[in-house]
């Protein structure tokens, strides 16, 4: 797929993707697991096990429902997996300091969420 009008990335895999001016994919079907690392590097994040769990949940939810999970849906999942003390909005912001919608969803290959209420 042709590269977007964005400045070329230092990651060749990302240059081949059609993305908007903020770096979100224009088509979530263009995403593959090989893009996790370059997208995380571009976002300035180290890929920890916790971040990978969040990204995997977003992708799985999208594959099943063709929509992005709201943050509260993710937090319910994380409470079941990690326990309620680690499944808070504060913990989610520690993982993704610029926001769930802005970082986690972008790394997971989502198109730009129409409502960034995903972060609420």
C-alpha cells in the first residue's frame, strides 16, 4: 500500500502504510503483528508484557466486534486478568502516558477513534 503524505518514518515497514497525519492507520486491516515494535518505538514506548497484553486485547476485541473497545471495557478485562488493583485508569495512563486512544489504539493498528472518549 502506498505511503501517506506523512514524513517518512525511520522504520521501513511503517512507510508502506496508508496513515493519517497523526499516524493512525487508514485501514485497520493493514495491521500485522510485525508492526507492534516499530509502532511502539515511534510512540516512544518500550514493549512490556503489560503493554503487549493491552494491545492483544484491543486487536482481539476488534477482530470479534469490528470496533475499538472503550477504556472501561479494557479495564474490566484487565481486572479479571491482573486483579482490580492493577486495572485502574491511573495504571493505564502509566502504560500509555499520552492516552489509551492516542498510543495503545495506534500501536494496535486501529484507525483514529471517532471519539477519544476511549480515554475517559
